[in-house]
């Protein structure tokens, strides 16, 4: 029996002394390493917030007080403290514990987020609601932001609004990337106390009125006094940036000293206005393999050996690796090609690019909107930028892709990793929205490669397009086996054709395969052919705008079926159906894809099977559309 076994709610840590809390923190770190090494997940960020989370739950009364986790992947310790330790064997598994805050799991979870830089806007809105209902005094609003999230522009928009009001909002900055030395000693402690007392604020207001009202010398004198005050404070702590916005600042505080954290948080709780608590933490703290990993600190891991941190399964060839390799080859020949990432050079495959071409690599932080519009400016200036993002994060830059890149016809290439179903990280990370968003942007060209060769070819083509944005989208994980082209018809790759196609009275079923599901489409074609259904499977490669050759094939078809790992209601398949209809071709159509709903955690293969996106499922859906047999459930 360990101390951790006794923690089923925040109340269970309230009476512990600091030695007991340190012991609990060590047990939590051991627990996290043991559990996350088996399931995979965000290990480093959570090892870094153990003491901070304990302090938060001792000072604030969740869920009466709202704890809003910005980068939700750092909420594992919060889950433990709020009674969910027993669920960690199922972390990120179907039907198990989410890797992010989840309202269905606990009333202590408010934002089901993983798209960073949003919690401060939530905090601003929640504080306004509490104030309007007369609850703000007794219910505190605490936003925990960090792990890079302050690089996002939305966070600064929220800060501007929070600072412009007198509502109490407590912002805890978990600073695990910068090396500020904590300000220590009696003077700093005294100034921190002074800055967060109502008396100090009343004194400043009195001084402003009296000194500024003095004839001739009043305004210059007040300016001088204010400058001296600000200069003194800036010598003591790196706070000027926040206090210039009108936010009271406490810190820096050692984020691994629970007593210091509690003192700072208590001061913030007592201050009647917006206040920032700046905590310095160490990502991966207490786990030797993470502490030795300067680049990543074990931000996210798969299944690993808990003693060494070494992955249990050797990494094979991946879509990300193929993209990274090809982009390097292109950049060596094209000095105008540059790469942009939004705080994810490792996951998007740009580390080697950044090392070989440091002057042509730009990490803009968690700022996808800025990445897209900055890329438009680069393109206008004569470069060809390649913006590498997870597909799910393109959502955040839709207006910029539409209005800055497409409207201005700028040659920007977006490489969208983790497109389609990703599974393990749940609803927020499935890259299932991009084809829907891109399908109605004028001029944009979208490629969905089916294998490594096509990824390389299509990326080479994308960087030659200088009069419109281009997109190359590809899934997470291992590369599939190459899928050969049987023949090329008007620019379309035919990847399967049954023997009876072309015979008299054999209008075939045409399956339009979009991207990485090509292998399943070929398998479906083979199954249908075995049931004496004439079938042609084609891969357009460049799926948007819909190629005219697809319309030509539709003239000869008995049924046109589209298969994609995007939203089936409004994705590439819907664009194919619309294009065929606009051409006046009257042929039955069937669009297969991902249902328009937020998806639970699951493995990609199992989820695709659930949606009927396997060879068996596709063949069954085709037969049902032909009036033969019954398909599995097709969700809208």
C-alpha cells in the first residue's frame, strides 16, 4: 500500500505535510513511467507538472473553482489527484481513459482540449459568466498554460482582454522551456506580496491623482516615479512584459517546490484582479532518460522500456519519414524552398531540414494562422514555403489559407501529416476535416498519395505550383506496400481492372480511391470481381479540383463509388459527386468515408473497419448499392 493508493480526490492531499507531499510526488512519477511506458502517451510534460498540480489542488477547490488546462496533454497528474489512477492501464485505449481532459470522465474536467492556446479565452468567458451571476468572488477561474502555448496568438488576444478588465482571472504559466533563474530572497518575496495587495493598488491610484495634479511638474514627475518603479521591478523579476499589459505578476517560482508554489498561488487567489503566476518547471523531471533528452524531454512516447526509455518496437519506414527525405532532396536542388513548422519540427519530420538548412527553416511556435500568412508573404517575396502541420491543426488556419494564400494566388505548399483517422489521441486529433475545408477553396490543389512513390512525386509537383496553394496529405504511421499502376487513362492511375471490363454490356462499377485507402479499394475490386461484378479502381492522385477524367469514366459507369479517410458528407467524395452532377451525367453514386461526428479513441485499423473502409466493407457497400446483399452500418 502506497500513499498514492489513498488519493481518490483532492481532499486526500489537503492534510499532507510537505515531506509527505514530496513522497507522493515521487510515487506519482514512478506510477506515470510505469503506466505510460505500456500504453504510450505524453510522459515528459506530466513528469514536469507533478508538484504544480498538487499545489493547485491544495490551494483551489476544484470543481467549484475552475481549473482550465490549456495544453490538455499535461493533465495526467490532475486525473490522478481527481480519482482516476485506477484507469491508467486503459490510457488512450478504446473505452479507456482519455489522454486529455474529458467531461465524461469527471466534473473536474472542463475543456476537452488539445489544440493549444485556447484556455485563456475560456477563462475570460467563464469569469465574465461568473461575474454576471454574482459568483466570481466565491468561484475562482484558473487557467494553466504552458508547454509552448503562449507562442499562440490566440493566447495574447485573450490576455489583452483579461488585462483590460478588473475581473479576477488567475493565469498559471508553466514555463518548461526557458531557463530563467527563480528570483529568491526576502526582497523579492516582499515585492511579490506588495504588488498583489489592494493597499498597494490604492497607494498607486492616490499617487497618480496627487502627483499628476501638481502644476507644471506633476505629469513629468509621475512619469519619472513610474519609470523608477518599473525599473526596480524589472531588475527583480522578468515581469515587465506582463505588467505592461496590466497583469499583476508573481514569480518566477520554482515549479518543483510545493511550499513556494502554494505561497504564490495563495497570493494570486487573494488578489482581486487578473494575475499571472510564473512557475519554472523541468519537462521530464525525475526520469533519467527524459532528463538526458535535451531535444524533446520525452514529450510523447509510444510503448517504451520503462528503465531505458527505448521504444519496444523498432520504427519502420513511415509517411513522415518519406516526406522528410523528399523535402530534403528538393531543398538541395531548390534554394528557394523553405520549411515552416508550428512548434513541431520533430513530429512533422523537419529536424534534419532545420539542421542542414538552418537559414531556410522557420519555427513560428503554436501559431498556425501566422504560419500560413507568413508563408504567403514568403511566396510573394520569391520563395516557395512548405508548411508542415498535422492535418487537425490546419483547422486553425482556415481563414488564412482561404484569404491570404488562395485569394492572393500564392504558391504555398501545405504538407498535412496525420490526415484521416489517427485514433489514439481521440476526437481533437483525427485529421478528418481538411478535405471538407479545402474542397471549396478556389484554386487550391490537393494531392492524396497512395504510397511512398506517389508522395514523393506529388510533393515534387506541389513545389512547382506558384500561382495557387497546394496541399499534400498523408496519414500517420507505416508506409504501405507499393501499389502499381495498371494503366494511365487521361491522367488517372488505374490500379485495378477486372477482366470483363470492356466487354459488351458491362458498365463497370468505378471506385475512386482517395489516398491511403488504395490498398483496401484494390482488395474490394478483387472481391467484387470474384462475385462477377465488373469493376475499375482508379487513383486520381490529385483529388481536388476533381479531374475531368473522373467525369469521363462516370459516363460509362453503372455506379461511381468514392472512398476516402475524410468526412463523407463534404469531403473529396462529395466534390466528385457534385462534379459529375454538374456535368449532366446521371449515374448512381456512393460516397464512403468517415462519419461527421467526433470520434472516440481507437486504433486506426479498427476504426476504419467500423466505418466500412476495408476491402470487405467497401465490397459489401457496393453490393448493397447495387441491390445485392446488405452492408454494415454506414454512419452519416
